[in-house]
């Protein structure tokens, strides 16, 4: 799959094109679930609660 990004924004394109989409950025490196587990779980639980 080719990753497309909005021009100059660095935000993945689906976040600004899908209704009700949310982009969550957690500054934690590649292993976000290991480096910042509380922030990761908060984002996942918020998504699942929908």
C-alpha cells in the first residue's frame, strides 16, 4: 500500500478526508504501546467506545 500524506502537513490523508475521523499523535517512538502504554490504551479505549 502506498502511504499518501496531505501536502506539507505530515498528517496521514485519511484523517482529513473521512467523516468523524480522529488523528491521535502520541510522541513515543515506534513501540508506542511499550513506551507510553497509558496514552496508547487511552487512545484505543476511546476508539473502541466510539
